[in-house]
C-alpha cells in the first residue's frame, strides 16, 4: 500500500453549526471537468473535498462552503442554481445540500 499526501480538503459528513454546503458526489458524475466549468459559470467556486462518513469516504466537488446565521439560509435562493446542475446531466441523488443548524453537533 502506498500512502500519499494531498491538498484535498477533508470534512465531516455532519456540518458544523452555521455551516452551509452544496456539493456533488463525483462518483455519480460522468464528466467532472464539465461540471467544474459549468459550476464556475453559474457562480460557484468548486473545490475537490473528501467527506468522511462513519463507514466510508466520498469525494465531492464542493460548490459552496460558507458559514451563515440560521435566519440567513432560509432567505437564499439556491434552488435555482441547484436545478441548473441538471443541464450538465447531474442526477438528483448526486447533489448534497446541507446546513448545520440548531440541531448540528458542535
């Protein structure tokens, strides 16, 4: 086994309180390069990210990762931007949109 060091950001699957994320599981994407270019064209800032779950690790293209107050998230219109991902063949179950609100583990 060969171990390598990468500059890939690593996050827990549970977002921290106030953390807002939109990402796409790259294992479900036929052409990550096209997704990357398209995401930039609609205002996202893509970054490859490893998300650690209790029994697995998924590699996602993180499109948005920011900290927001709970009242702020409800007023944002990300649905339109997420819906546009279907234009490059992204299936719904590849998209992860989450927010670490009041119930999030600190």
